[in-house]
C-alpha cells in the first residue's frame, strides 16, 4: 500500500506540491475561522456585560445553534492543531519542490 502511495507522489512531484498547498490552505482557513469565532465570542461577551448580565461562558454553539460549528477551533489545542496542519502543508510542498528539482521535471 505504501509503495503505491510513494510511487504515486514521486512519479509526479507536482501532486505532492498541490497536496501540500491544499493542506496549508485548509489549516490556514480553519485557523482564520477560529479567529473570527473568537471575535464573535468576545463581542457577545461584551454586549452581555453592558446589559448587566454575567458574561458567562459563551461558545459558538450557543451563539449560532443552527450552524455546524464543530469544526471551528475554540481552544488552544484546536489552534495548535490548525497551525500544525498549516506548517505540515508547507513542509510537504517544500519536499515536493525539492523532489521536482532533483528529478529535473
């Protein structure tokens, strides 16, 4: 199984570069969505604080109950996973470029 996977990427290193870019963009987009979610939570807490209520522990699921927000990171662990995915994507694309340079394609 791994032999076929290695051959698939090494026969055409452009596939490896495209995969790396896709992983980077996915990680970066989810990270940005998490930052926007963080801004929404902080804004809701500020509005609740102005009304005299306790700010409480607001989450995206309580702010937007009709939307699927399970994929948006809200903790340090989630942000770390997204950053790791983005860095991994950069590393994969860089490796693909090196393989392409060595193969002369």
